[in-house]
């Protein structure tokens, strides 16, 4: 069971309402996921007194509506563009599962009958110290799609479902709502219309199998996952020396096969070891390993095993970032610096990480302070695919006008993600200290004279301005302004060599 709290009903953002009250607020929904095929079914709306809510004019379709799990690539522009999403009429909020309730209760040393308030729960979700508090996502729900995000500020999609036409009776109130809606763009730019049967999505069998693996992996992680809550590059700090040595050996033997991205931010792999095949599942939030699970006896006893280590090393090789292993010397050597297979990466699936070349997060311990930013220079200058594209949606019944929405690829989303999480959060104050407006025009500045602190603030300003003025980041990429800032930052790093 999944509870969904629309942002319009998120009283816990400002008020200290009870946890179970949240899902009974107007627009609250409950979904049940099929354990076999991964489909979502919209259930009856819960109420505190057990009565039925009746027709909800906020959504077209009521209980019984079925959403089929689909590939992220099939998600329309509505959910991939900040401006399109904000103007789409799609409901945004937080989705959480029953497992999240259990994890939250354990975090606060209570039981599910005495849950903390939603305000306390929200603060716990946002705290980086609780990065292993999984099973909650930012979500957007329209008439035809359910989309989960790892980070709503970046729009990094981790899972999606598509409504199956004809699975529920249409809400009669929606006809009146549609008549009152005079927005000329709603019939094209918004996910608010009836999905015609001929538009039902075609999902390749291979992708269906991968999604099914992800759903099974998620259940294994809930049932017996080992909580890590540490960065992937810190592998040596959360693994035993024995597991490290054995895992490095398996890695060198190319024992890790069938490494795939599934859904919910879960990666799955098969590790061959002595005639046996062990299945390993790893759940990540950003660059932090939240939970892992393996089918071997060592992992079942709640210890990190060699198969988990081998999978992490394979992820590092495939996505091209470095993990330093401790002594003896053979653990430091070829295992983590080997990049011979990098050119053979399936770019359609792994392009985000392969293109960002050492970004996640490839600085040496004595490296420059801003390498996490300057490592984007090469993928921005010589991208393997366009960094962004504009999709146009017709406005008005006569199709005389088009509305353009800017959609960024995974490299740019990764850049936005790292700036939001590591950039200058007080960039406005920093700019004012230098006598600059928060929306200063960067071309009027002499970039070659700027210091690192100001450049950091300007880069952060570009990212945050993108959310208010969609396409601004694309303009900075097109004009070369962003590249000039990053080059200047690299020059400063090379001159002073400050530590991270």
C-alpha cells in the first residue's frame, strides 16, 4: 500500500498535524501495487470515520483505476520540464509506503500506533543523516501518469506508471470541471485529458522484465536489506577487509554480470562465485548507498559480503568514478583504476554517468576544492548527445501558437543536482556582499578576475534561476557563459590547490 499526500494538502509543511490525518485531507489517495506485474490500483479514499469520500472533483478517475508500470523514457514532457510541470494541473506531493511507516517508527523508537506528526516526519525525511530512510518519494500524479522523483528540485525520475484506459468509470463531475476550465493549453500541454486507447504505451518485453526484477528487488530490500547510509566511494569504511579482498578478486575475474537499473533507484546484478550465482540489489539516493541485499549466507546474516563489494566496484568501473581500496597494495591497483571497458558502455542506458567523467565524485583526497564542478567542463563542451532539447506543445484550438518546454538530459540534471546539494545556499547574500543583484547579468562581468567564492555563487544562481525562468541554464550553456565560469574556477583550483 502506498499513501500519497498532495502538496495542496501538506499541512505538515507548516502545521503539526497527526501522521494519519494527512492522507484523509482533500485529495489524499491510497494505491496498492500488484506484486506480480507492478501495476498500481487506485483504492478507496480513507477517512477517519471510515465513511467513503464520494466523487472527488480533483481527479477524473476514482477507485479501481489501474496504472501499468512503464519505462521512464515514455514519460511525457509534462513531467520533465519545470515550467510544464508547474502549469500542468498535475498534482504534486509525497508518496510513501507501509515500509516507510515502519522505518519511521523505528527511527523514533515508537510503534505505528504512535507515529510522529507529519511535520516531524518531513524534517526527518529531509535530514541527510537519515538517507537510509527509504520508501518515500516526491510524486506527480495526473490523469494518465504517476511519476516518482528522487529529487523534485531536479526532476530525476526513478519510476513511472501509465493509466490503462477503460479501467474505471469516469467521474461525472469532471465534465463540469472541464467546462469551467478555460485554459487554452490544457488540451495539449497538460496531462488532464482522456487517454485514447490507441495511445496506450508499448512497453518492450525486455523492459518489462527489468521492471519486474526491480519490484522483486524492492521487496527483498524491505524484508532483509542491510542498512548502509554511506557514500559508495566510502566502500572501505563499511566493508570488512575479508569482504574487500574477496570482492576485489571477483571483480577482477569479471564475475559481475547483468548489472541493470531497475526502478525506485535500485540497481540489480548477478555475481558468479564458484559455480553459484548470487543476486545483489543496491538502493541509492543520490550518491549514497541506502540499503543492500544479497542472496548469499553472509548477507543473510546481515554482513556486507564479497558479492556486494564486487557489485559496487563494477558500478564504479561502469560509471567511471574511483574508489580507493586500502592496503595491501593489490587492492589499490588495477581493480579500481581499470577503465578498459569504459568505451563499451551502453550509452543509451548509462550515458548520464559515462559522460560526466569522474563527476560522481572523482576528486582525489588532495584534489582541488571545486573539482565537483569543474569536472563538468568536458561533458558540457563535447557532449555525446544534446544537453537539452525543446519540445513544443500546441496552444489554442486553431494551433496558431506553440508553447516550448526545455527538457535537459541526464548530464545537466546531474549538474543541477550537485549544485543544489553542494552549492552556495546563501548565494544571494554572497552576491550582495560583492555589490551584485541576485539576477546579475553575467556577460557584463570580467570573468577572468572573479574569485572562487563569487563564481560558486554565480553558478548556484544560474541553477536556481532556471527554476524561475526555464531555459536560462540552456542559454548559459549555449552562450558559453557557464563554461567560462567553470574554466576560471579550474584555473583558480590549479593555482591554489585548496583541499575539499
